[in-house]
């Protein structure tokens, strides 16, 4: 349970960092400069929960 909570906190911190990166990239380079970071943020939003979710499921089954 604590490991799952820790993983959730890490995910939230990574998401916040990516949103800051996206915002500053948008300000400095304009719309097209923010398209690639935005796609990276979306892919991480789907990838990270899947990875952490599989790990926590395997641990709970054992």
C-alpha cells in the first residue's frame, strides 16, 4: 500500500514537472514548439499508470 502511494506521488510530481515544461516551451517557442512536449505528456499519462499498475498488481497477487 505504501509503495503504491509512493508511486502515485512520483507520478504526480512527474506530471507537474511536465506541465511546467510544456508551459515554458509554449511561451518561448510558440504553439508548434509545444506540440511535441504535449504529445510526450499525454503518452506518459497513459504509460506511467500502466507500468505502476502492473507492478502493484503483481505484488498484491503474491
